């Protein structure tokens, strides 16, 4: 069985070992070592990556792409094969690992904060590539989160010792563990001095000061409790940088101070709503004028076909409805630029099937749409607008006769 160096020395990043087995793991070369500092994904903490190089003058390095915990062994998945029996030097990608140690230890301290202040148990923990989450058993307010966050950071800044202890199951029974251990046999305990005692197989910093800072960035309801999103150390700094960029861009665009942003956005939203309402009123009255003009120019048998500049699909529908409500007419209105939007409509006294006319147009000029016999609309028509209008005029004339002669 592989001896796991990180169990007792999580700061070990370089080590010598021997390849005890070489094989394929899910189609990729892999090895087992007699001892390793590489951490395999487990308990919410992602795997380590790094390199293994053969010791000796010809020793070339291969990348460790993944580290997997399998049947109590640590499988190192490699970029190229290594031979069984080889003496190797391992090097763990330390930036990645130390980041994981910051997040993981920060999680212990923050979870203990929720537990000690509000008796709210951590159900699960997940470390993502950017942010990590803790799922809590019960609901919590932002005010409570802020208090637990403050308490956790107090523990960080007191730079308390984080010790690793091994105990038997019997000894564990007598200890105030935050969480019931999920495994049997001897337990590895992570002891944040006078604050938290949990069974955990992960890697942690030696003193809480190395966590740097713990920030909670989001809170959402989840399975009857809440999901808390948080970041520690270097990630907390990155969260701040992301927010700083977003806020400074926004305050420049709106010419306000950061704390004035929410109010400024609410005012803009209210103004936009008023503008939309005013615009709709103007559109309606303009549509009535446009409808009157078109009916005047409609010509024989009340067929109105036009491409109208400056109107969207909703405006075209408004004008078409206006015409068919006040005149005996069959109407096809188009937008003025390709791909063309179209509205086909007819007044109640005519038997034109607007939907059939629309279908005939889209069959010939592409696009899609649908509707009813008295009003249909579509879009995506392509071709010369003069040809499309001519076709529409023929279709409407061919079928436009009074339904009650
Ligand atoms: Zn842990």
C-alpha cells in the first residue's frame, strides 16, 4: 500500500520514490509508488498534478495529469509510461496544492464558525476551480453569515496552530468531533487549536494565518438549508479583483460612487420603463396615421402591400390591425430591410386566408411564421423586396373577395 507522505507532512512538495506497478488506467499510462506526496481527489478536495522524473543521468520527466484514490492505492495518471522498478523524483504543482490547502483549511474554520455560533451543521463541501461551497443543514440570514465569517477571520488572524492527530475509534468517541466520522479504523484528526476538531484526510495549512482571509461571496437556498459560496487566501484576492473591475467599470459608466450604484441602476430602470410606455403611446398614434395614409393609397379592391421603413414586427402588426379594423382591406406589410418581417391581415368582411398567404410567401422566399385566417405574421424572408411585394399583391388579389357577397 502506498505510504501517503501528505498525511503527516502536507508541506512536502518534492520526494523520492520507487515505481511499484506500471499499468493503464482508463486508457492512460499510470503507476503506483511506494510513497507519494500527490493528493488524490477525495473529501471535496481535488487531485494534485505535477511531475515524476526518473532519477539518474538519462532521467526524463513525465507529467502527473491526475491522481486517483483507488482501492486504498494512489494511482498517478501520467502523460507517458514509466517502468516498474524505476527510481523517481516527484514534484507536486505547489501553487495548485497550496491553494487547495488554503481553501480546505478555510472550510474547516468557516464550518466550525457556523457550527459554534448557530449550531448549523455542514452537510457537504465542494471545492471548485474558482469558488468553493459549503452546504448547511438549516437556513441562515446574511446577517448570521456575516457574524460567522467575522468569527472565522478572527481565528485566521490569531494564527492558531492546525495540528494533525491520529486516534483509535475508541479514543475518537471521547473527543468533541464536529462531525460523526464516516469511516472506520484509526482516524486522522485536524485540530484547529481550541476551535475545531474534525476527522479529515485532506491537506491543510500548519497555522490558520496561512489561510489569509475567508470571504463569503454568495448565499442561496439549497435542499432545505443554504449553500454558502466562499473563497480563501489567493482566491479571496481574485474575487476582490473581479469585483473591483466590475464596480470601477460601472461607476465610470454611470458617474456615481460605488455605494450609489444600486440606487442609480434602479433610477435608470424606472426611467427606461417610463420611456418604453411613452414610446408605445407614440407608436400607437403613429401607427394610426400610417394606417390612414396606406388606406388612402390602397387602390382598387382594398389591397394594401408595402415595405415600411422604421417599423419592427410589433409596429407592423399594429398598423395592419388598425387598417383591417377600420377599412375593408387585405394587407401585407413588410419591414424595409432583409431578412424581412411580414404581417398579413384582412378585415372581417373578406375571405382571404392570411395564414395561407403567409405560407405561400415563406415557401417562395424562405423564413417562417404562422397565425390565423385573419392575421398571420412571420419573418426571415429573403429576396428582392419588389418581387416579394408583387407576389404578395397577386396572392391577396387572387383570393380577396367579399365573404358575404
Ligand atoms: Zn480537511
